[in-house]
């Protein structure tokens, strides 16, 4: 039996550079792991893949990304035997926090351990990329510049440890919808990733925070104006910055002081219908 965490992520920057011939968007994004994680317990069984998820409404069959990841690795490695996967879901679903990718990544790492497959991180990332662009990042964690479809990773210096408040409005956003809406009306403002990387190398959190920017934010916000309200609410509580993660709709606030982060989380819990989490930035797995 193996118990393993699948961590959520936020995007500190997210740029779209164009549309590729294969239909995917070329992106450049700084992704950051969070301590907030789902817990997966993998148990060997004679044959087949079975799944239990503690969240009613989330598919617990072959459509679940953890199931698909288990099937892929068993197929590719000729695993004889099966697995039961139990998921304790904490990461909000369809929220821009890559919760499905986190579970797929954890399953790949867990199966590697459970069946002593001896795969390297690079092998696992190659497998993960077949299932989803965010999965290689979710396998490694930390602070990463992801390019291509999001599957090409450059490890960066860790973003300085920071308190994070997540507030997910009740709406759910489909990632393909956000990219289609972007194509219809591309916004003008793009992040300066080069300046962000330079500031990160110097460990200059203040400058990094001035440079957080997500091209999808105005796109999703046009359909969900509550995102702007949540940003304002985070800032009113002293957030160093507040922005939407990924394709949304979750808004994250970064806080220097735990006390201010706690107060902001309390205010969101009592004053809005958001799903709220108080967490921190996290480094690479195993560090
Ligand atoms: P991303 O940012 O990676 O595009 P997201 O964080 O916005 O994704 P997810 O939470 O990964 O969204 O969920 C997207 C969809 O994937 C869900 O609506 C759900 O139907 C499906 N899904 C399949 N497996 C899982 C899983 N293990 N956890 C969450 N969602 C899953």
C-alpha cells in the first residue's frame, strides 16, 4: 500500500503566444505548487483498476484522470496485477488549480513505487504528458517555467515561501471554453516572463509580485465578474497581490503575514459562497 499527495498549483504568470498547427495553444507560464493537496492511497489487488473518491458528483470510473493514469502506466510497463485507488479530494474541481492533473501525477508516482517499476522522473513526465499538459509539472512540483503546451519544463529558484488564500466562486470554468474565448477576443495585456524570471533569480518577491499577470483573467472575468470582486476583497485584507489562477475561476491572494491571510480566509468564508482554502507555496517533491 502506498499513500501519496497530489498538490494543487497556481499560475503566477500565464501567457499565450499563439495557436499551434496541432490545435493547441503555445503558452509560457510560471507555475507554483501549493501545500494544498489531495491524498491518494494505492493498494495492490489481483486485477483491474477500482476507484473510490470521497466527493459525490466527481466521476469514479475510467473517466477519472487517476484511473486513466493507472491504466496508462500498467499498459506501458506490462504490470501484472491491479490497483485500488482511494482519493481524498481537497482541491476544488474545475477551478484552475490542476486538481485532476495532481491526481494523475500522484497515481503515476504511486504506481512506480507500488510495483517497483524503477521509472525515472523523466520517464514519468513523458508518460504524464500523454494524458495532459499540466501533468509533468504536477509530477515534479516546485516553481517552474512551463512552455510548449505546458509540458516543457524549466526548473526555477523556489518562489519565496508565501501564505496563499484561495477563493473559488461557485461557478466552474472549462479550460477549453476559456481558450476559445481568448481566441475570439485576445486581451492586450501580457505578462513579462523574462522580467519575472530575472526577479525570481534575485529572490526579489516584491518585484515578482508586481509582475504577476494572467492573460486568461480578463477573458474568464468577462463571464464571471465575481472574480474582480474577489480580487478587491483579497486586497482589502492586505494581500500583496490577488489574481485568477489558470483558466479560473479561483482567485488567489498572496500574503506576507499568516494573520492577515487567516483573516481574509475567514472573511471569504462568512461573507461569500466561495470554497476557501488557506495554504502556502511548496517546493519540489522530495525537497
Ligand atoms: P486544469 O487547470 O488542469 O485545466 P482545472 O484545475 O481547471 O484543470 P480539474 O479540477 O483538473 O480542473 O477538473 C477538470 C475536469 O476533469 C473536471 O470537471 C472533471 O470532470 C475531470 N476530472 C477527471 N478526473 C478528475 C480528478 N481526479 N479530479 C478532478 N477532476 C477530474
